[in-house]
C-alpha cells in the first residue's frame, strides 16, 4: 500500500522528509539563528517596508539558506503598489524586493 | 617517530563510537601497528568490556593523573595481540577528575611508544568531549544515517574545527541497505552531502557486532562478516591506502568515483 501511494506521488518517502527536515535544522544550527527569531525579523521587515510601499503579506517569504559556508537571509516581498512616501521622508526610492545579507 | 592520536567522537550517544574504537584498534594492531586505545568516558567506561579486558583492570586513567600509578602500569595488554593496549576509564570518579592538560600529557607519552593512540570520546559536547579532543591530532566522526545523529555530527564537526583539529573524517555506521533501497533511510551520498567532510568508511548494520560484544572479542579479529571487512578497510585507509568502498555505495552509479576523489591519498 505504501509503495503504491509512493508510485502515484501521493506521499514522500521518509528519506525525503528526513532530508528536508535536516536541511532546515542544519541551517538554523549553523547560523545560530533560531526559527522564532526569523519570525521577529520578518515582522520588523514588513513594518519597515510598509512605511513606503504596500506589500502582499501572504506572499512574503523570509528564509535562511546555507551555501559554501555562508549563511544568507533571503527575503522575497511582493509589492502591491508604490505608496507615495510622506513629505519630508528621505526614502523616495522603490525598495528592492530581494534583500540579502 | 611519534604516533598519531585520533579521537573517535559523535556528539550523539549510541551510534557506535566504542565499537568503532575497539575494532579499529584491533584492525590496526593486526596490520602490525602498535596501538593504545584510551577510554575517556569517565564514570561510564565500556571500551574495556567491548575489548574483553574488563576483568584485568587494576589501575585506570584517573589513577594515572592522580599519581597512584605510572602510565605503563595502567595499560592492559591484549591477550592475542601484544602490540595492542587499553588505558581504561575510571568507573567511580566523576568527569572533572581529568583535565585537558592531563589528556595532552598522556597522549604525548603514549604517542612516543605507539603508532596509533585511539581516543574513545564520551557522548555530548561538554567537558568529556573537550578532554577527548585535547590530546588528539585528528578526529574521526561516527554517525548513523538518522536525522538526530547527522544533526549531532554536524555540530561536532563545527566544534572540532573551532578547536583547530578539523575537519575530521566520517564513518557512517549501521547503514541498512534494504531500508535505503525502500527510501526509508538516508544513504551515504545524502549524509556526505549534509556534512561535507571526507568519508573514511561505511559500516553496514550487522548482528555480529552484538555477538562479538557478548563475547568480548571485537569483530575485527575475524574477517568473515561485512562489518568486519568494513573495519579492516577503514584501518587501511587510516594508513593511507586507497581501498575501494564496499558495494553498498557502488549501487549508485558514478558515486564511487566521486567518493574516491575525496581522498587525497596517491
């Protein structure tokens, strides 16, 4: 039964699940950034960006990746519309949709 | 010429550090090398029982550092191999009885009279692990193809590098070919991909390991089983030989050559 559901792509092998879970946990372990901190960062980024443009909250993706010994924070923030910055604000340029560190 | 001190460690307990230490010690001794194995798991010694020497312990490593005996008096010689010795851990002292400086001094002294000093590390990343690493020139990380063991191994590899003893080489223990085939176990390739260190060997799950522990005769004394063969292959790789990996890895095309290329040996 198990093998049939796998053949028809209805369930992943437990190895595939293990690999995905390991990938995530190792990124957090290696960077020392706990998953919860990522949520905090995400909310603060939304707050800052929202001052200048309207963003699509549901589509926001913020994740850590780890390649070749470097951890990077990737943020993908869909923008709905460019909101005119308040008068007197120095930030009149469109923020980039992908912020990297 | 001074020998090499190698720590065998894992982070997680129960992955087979002690079994690997005992069998590599026997395999290296059978290849004619002078070997002393040190059990650094103070309070939970086990290497003595796996090597079948538990009834002959008079002094232990803590007695040595406390000056109760000389280092040579604490060494237990194997009954079959005169070039194989064990320095047992203390069973009653607590782990603070040993310091990093003690370990460095003991390893230094043993290296003068041995080709290999194999240090069996306790589980964890605390005091005992730091001690086990202190006197080592290099490290072997033992893991199993399970998420918890691989995660611990990744952490340990980082700590070994921080201590300037890195990156260490990897032994994957207790792989079950049938589970790998079903997609229910990480394979060698997956583990290497995560941990990104050199592979020293792969040991298949083998009931003979338990039988040999029951008897107190490490598996490596016979070459009859797959696991035993794996230990002998690893011992030869430690000596610098290029030994092909066993068929469990060859099941995936092209991988063998990739793994071979990881080795810097001629």
